[in-house]
C-alpha cells in the first residue's frame, strides 16, 4: 500500500488500503456511517465498496443527482435533511463515494452539518483521485459560477482504489488526465514525460501515475494549505479553464465541457501566455498543444464568446481587489504567481488557440 500519513488528510492507495480503511473506522468508532453517492456511483461503485467494507455498522446510503450542474447549495439541503432525519450526530461519519462533484459537495455537507462532522473521501473518477479528493477544498457552485461557496477542511483520510476506474466512462477518464498533465508541467520534466506516455488500460502504470499526482498535490497543499503562495500553482490553466467551464455551463446550446476538458484548453492558453511573458520554451508550448490536441476536443470560440469568457474572469474566486490573478510558468516547476494580464493579451492567447485547428 502507498500512503501519506498526516493527522488529517492522510491518503491510502491500493487494494490493501481497504484494511486500513476498516481499522481506521473501528478506531473512530462512529455512531452512524453515511455514504454519499451520486446516481452513477450508486450504480457502479457500491459493489466494490460493499465488497471491501467490513465495519460492524451497516452504512446508510444517500444519493444526489450526478453532474456538475448539481454541485449546488440546493442539492445540499436534502442531504442535510436526510442526515438529520436519520439521526446523524457529531460522532457520525460521512463517506463521499464519487467523483469530484460528490467529494466537493459531500465534504461541504459534512463540514457544515452540526458545524462539522468527520468525512472520508473515496474518489471514483480519475480527476477526483488525482486532485479533488486531496487537499481539503470543499464547496459548491453558485449558479454557473464555479466553487463560490465552500470551506477548507481535510477529510479524515482519502482511500484510492483504481479498480473504480474500470466503470468510468472514457471521456471522464480523459477529463481527469488534464490534471495529471498540469501536475507534470508545474512539477517536473520527469513526471511530465511519464504522464505523456500514459496507457489508460495498464493498471500498473495508472496506479503509478495516480500516486505520482497525489504526491505532487500533497507536497504543495502541505506546504501551503491556505493558498497564500505555492498552492496557487495548482491553479495553472484554471483561471481561463474555469471561465470556459462556466461559459459552457451557462449556455445550454453550447456543448458542455467537462472540468478537465475546459482545464486542458486553459492549460494551452496559460502556456501560450507563459511563452509570451516569461520565456516559456516554445518547443514545450508546441509539445503541450500537441499532447492536448491528441487527447481532447479543442473547440474554437467566436469573438463574442471570448468576450463573455473574459467577462466571467471577474468572478474568479482567486481575484484580488478586482484584479484577475494568473499563474504562469517559465519552465517545468518554475512558477510565477499573481500575474495580472492586460485583456488584449488574453485575446491574443485565444487567437493562438483558435488557429491551432487550422
Ligand atoms: N476540491 C478540489 O481541490 C478540486 C480539484 C479539482 C476539481 N474539483 C472539482 O471536481 C469536479 C469534477 O470532478 P469529476 O470530473 O470527478 O466530475 P464528477 O464528479 O461529475 O464525475 C464525473 C462523472 O463520472 C461519474 N462517475 C464517477 N466515478 C464513476 C465510476 N467509477 N464509474 C462510473 N461513473 C462514475 C459521475 O457520476 C459523473 O457522472 C468539479 O466540480 C471540480 O470543480 C475539485
């Protein structure tokens, strides 16, 4: 078993992690156990969970509808009500069994119910394994604006079992891969090279890669849990990525982009701006564009759409006194944080991106 041990927020990875999961539950001795799933993870992930769960208390399953459009405060209410009706108290524990939507929202529900009960994350999507379930950020969207309401609070621990990935739709797997690529760019050439050699069907390689990403994310959040500096590097590609994701959520006519798909576009834009402003190697910019184009759809945006995306930057939660803050790179692992960018440079980045297709 691979593990990162901390007082809160430990991560256990591998089949043997289930034994640790069960013994940690016994140590905790909770009054009740609740499992929050969404419609898909209820269907696809509960059998692996039940097979491995051996604690004496029968868990109570609570379900929310699947999808980013349900990561809302409205969806928290029935969960809080169920916890209350089913007698959850401050010694109960919530297990979030799902992708990033379930771990973000479930962590928020647990962190606010009776001013905070314990929770455990069991991520079932690649994106949640390598990113969302680690680091203690929990929350919900406000309308189509991403992650506007939330808290930073660690799970008791996170259990990662890549067997869950066997039922994950391929497009969701690729979406999670965007965060793996981001980890490579912000961390090291070695991890980037490992990441671009990905073989989604090779379990050994996948577990290695998932664990590599978890270690990178953990290193960053341990050094800077409250995002004063270093943690901002995890937002590489996310400033424009989130605005693009919000734009697509807002426009039902426009094909919705998954979180990772929007982030992949954001990474191209951030690498372009890094090259323009901070001598990021052009050869690496090319390699990033080729890698992303190989795996992700890269839809173009019209002038009016770009304007709307730029307008959405005003709502980014990382903004400082009205200024949009970007993270750029000058090379692998060399970050420049809190960068302010004139709007015309963002337009240039979109022009570069739109031309990639031709
Ligand atoms: N808290 C953080 O630090 C952090 C970091 C990155 C992303 N996020 C958030 O994570 C969310 C995206 O996460 P996601 O991509 O996992 O989305 P998601 O939770 O919506 O999961 C994607 C889809 O896959 C389904 N699914 C999940 N696991 C499955 C499985 N094993 N088998 C079959 N279906 C499965 C889900 O039901 C859903 O339909 C976004 O809301 C994003 O803001 C949070």
